[in-house]
């Protein structure tokens, strides 16, 4: 391994050893508290443009199986770990080092991830750069000019460019869903399909007329990377569909729905990233554990009174879900598809499909 460094935009420098692909890479640094699931995390399109710091100290110990991928390949910009496992693996699996190298993604190990995580908690998520020894001047210049995540449109590289029907994967569909793809995870599509829904992926540039009157039972808005405030064209199209067809969404989709309903979103200090986030159902009073990956949230004060807050985060009381029965709208901020886990919230897909029965 080669000596390397991670430099934050506020000047904090961490040393370590490089693995994966070589080179200089820059992105917004966020930490993920999951104990496992690094293949799903790395291939989640919502991480496009971000460097992922894993807080669990040992990463790579069970290798990588391509069947676990949430998309066609790694979408995260880079990976930071405390200790990279380099021992034997089950037959047929690829090492994490090889997986990253094959896809041209750089990473760094032997980093004091505890100190780094605490630094982000105190100072907020920020841009960072990973670079090899001897490349500090180039890295500092790249970091100085690198745009903030609120200035980047990150969905173009992770979404379909034209409508794509997946109807052949659901031979006898009971529902027909138009799914606006802002960076969809494979497991979200699979959860709809195993419940009897045929899915057609629409590009993020879709128009309301692509949905209304086309035989669809629901417009669903996917997860995805970046700042939802930059997606006002999509917001306008969703707004044109409200009240005419059931509209549901997850993560970025939830945030777009927030805007379409008349609310707004704000950037969080360091976001929610991991598989241990408790969410309270305000309708039942029950609390369950969820997987989350977002750096923006709905501003509860901006939402109209007709919107019912469905879920809140039990740690910080932020909005985790909402619905408007009159408009047949329902969305969640967390990831009910449970990839990499936990599976406490998969029932949310059944609630989404109930909107079709109500319609």
C-alpha cells in the first residue's frame, strides 16, 4: 500500500494507507454508522458525489458479491475505513480492494475514523480530498475549487435517460407504476415487483403528461443524490400530478414531494447515514429502526397544515414521513427496502400500494 492523506476543507488532515484505485478524488465527506452492508452502500446511487466514511472499525471481512449491488456499479466517490480486511474470503467473492480498483474508485485505510467522525459531528459534513504522498499541492487546489454539494446536479449520471419498461419482470401485474428515476436502488424496484406491481422507469426530466392518462396507477419518486432544491423542474411536474394520481416517494422523492406540497427542504449539519436510526410512527406511537441516507430534510414549519406528519426521527425529531389523504400523497425519508438493513420498515411498501386501493 501507498502512503496517503485525507484533507478536509477546513484544513484538518488525516493520514493513512491508500487502496483501491490510485489518484486524487474529491467529494463531500459523510459518515455511515452501519456495521455491515458496504457493497450496498457503495453501489447506492444516493452516494454519488460523496466520500463515505465507515464508522465500524473493520470493513471488507466478507468480501463482495455482485448480486448485492444496488446499481450497475460503485456510485460513491471514495471510501474511508479504520481497518481494511485482507484475509481469505468465501469462494466466488471479490475482495473489497479489488472491487474498488476494478471500478476506478480510490479509498484509504488506517485512518483514525473515530476522531474524523467526531470532527464531522462538531463541524458538519464538508468537502474533502484523498491523495497520495507528494500530491498535496494538486489536492489542495482541487479542494479549493471543488463545488459544494448544494451547487452540483448529481442525478444525471445515475438515472435513466429515457423511459424504460420493466413489465417483463412482473408477468401478471396488479398495479402499473410510473417510477421517476433520480438514482433508484434496485431493491426498491424489487419490493414493488414482488407485490405484483409492474414498473416503468421515467427519466428525471419527465413531464406530467408522461404520467397522466397513460394507464399508470401511481407516480413514485425514487431516492437519489444531491440537493432537492435544484430540482424545481421535477417539483413542478409532480405538483401538476397532485390530486390526479396517487404520488409516493422515498428519500429524495420525499423531499421533492415536500416542495410540491408547498414546503421546502434544508441542509442538515451531517445528515443521517446508517442502519440504526429510530423512527416514531405518530399514528400508532410505535418506534422502529430504519436505514437512512440523506443530508437534507423537510422543514416542518414550511409544510401546509393539510399535510399530516406521519413519522419523526426519535433522536432529533426531524420529519421522516408525511401524507395528505385528500391528495393521495404519501412519502418517507428513510429507506424501507432494507438494503443493507434493517428490515423493520418493509411494510411501508404495502402502505404505498394501499393508496392505489383507496384511489
